[in-house]
């Protein structure tokens, strides 16, 4: 992309860089990360589920074990939230001093606690949440948002600068503030998307502009793996409160509409006790 950023001990992230980045996880989002970083650094992939790492455009990436990936300058954990503690414990003995370890999970409080608990004190820790996915960033990540939650160390500032150079809108926040906001932003979006998907095929012919936007939003989340929905709705400590408020409001509206329907149909409705 033409941008260069000095991150660690003279290593540069750019077209001629030799910064070594290890990516643990080559699922849907891991492949998106790999697409963006391939050619910008020396990228190595670790994912036991794959015998080879190939991008959609045919580029083949190095595939190695966890111990080898741990020797990189930056290690990105693109793993389910539920696997974070296990991966950190397995990674910890192999990490060299000064390595930056970062995640890309949809929630931050629990993963950040796992990383602090299980990673050695000689590494830096940065929580990140790209506020987009393989569907919404199918063409490009430019203009998309990414949340950064610094936990340990100072090199996150250089990573933030690099991300801005790539056209991303970087938002620095805390894990707690992140999860509070995302409990509604993602919690409700994925909840509504799941319900609408389960209702069956959505109409495509007689639709309004607002429905088209809603259907587009559903399309962005309906193919997410179950681990993503579980993380958003269960691992986020504030999601339960938001769901309860949503269903309470929905129940009030349902009761209002049910009673109004009965009145329209000419039936008497007794006052609530």
C-alpha cells in the first residue's frame, strides 16, 4: 500500500518491511486479516485445521506451528473468545520479550483478562475489535472503524498510526466501555438478524427502502459462525441487560397491539388486574 511504519527495533511494516507478524487462526476473519497484511510484512499462519494457507487470489502463505509463530514481532490472535485462555497458555512459553500480542475479538473484557492472566509480563498486550467483517469489508477496509483497547506497553500507538495510514478510523477506548456500547450495537443487531433469518426467506419484491436496509444488515451477520453469536450474546457481560430491556419493550408493544387487534375485531378486553 506504500505506507511504512517503524514498529519494533528498527523493523518496518510496509512494502519492503521485514517485520514478522504471526496470525493464529485462519477462519473467516483470519483470512481477512491475512488479505490485508500479506505483502506488508513477513506473515506466518498457525491453524491446525488447515493443511495450507491460501488466499482467494491464490497467494500462498507460510503455515507453521504455534512455537514458530510465537517468535514473530507481532502475534495476532484470531481465535474464538472461548478459546482465548487455552491459546494464551499454549503460546506463553514461546513468546520472546517485547512481542506485541493482540486479539481481534468481538468482546474485550473477558479476552483481555485471559491475556493478562496467561501471557508473560515481558510481552505487550493490545485488544482490538475491527468493527467490520468479511462481508462488510469484502472490497476494502478503508473507512471502516476499529477499536483499540491498550492493556500493556506503548507500541500500540505505532500500530494505531499504521492502521490510520491504511484508511481505518481508529477509536481508542477501554475494554469496559467497548463492551457496554457493543452490547447494544452488536448484541441487538445479531439478535434481530438471527430471529429474522429463522423466520424464513425474506421478501425481495414488494419492499421498502427501510426494509432493504434491514435485510442488508441481516445479510451481513447471518453467515457468521455460531462462535461469533455466542461471544456477542454470552461473553459480553452487558449483553444480558440489553436483551432483557429489548424483550421487555417488545412485550409491552405486543400486548398493546394484541389488545388493539381484539378491539378492532369487536371483542371486549377486560382491564389488566
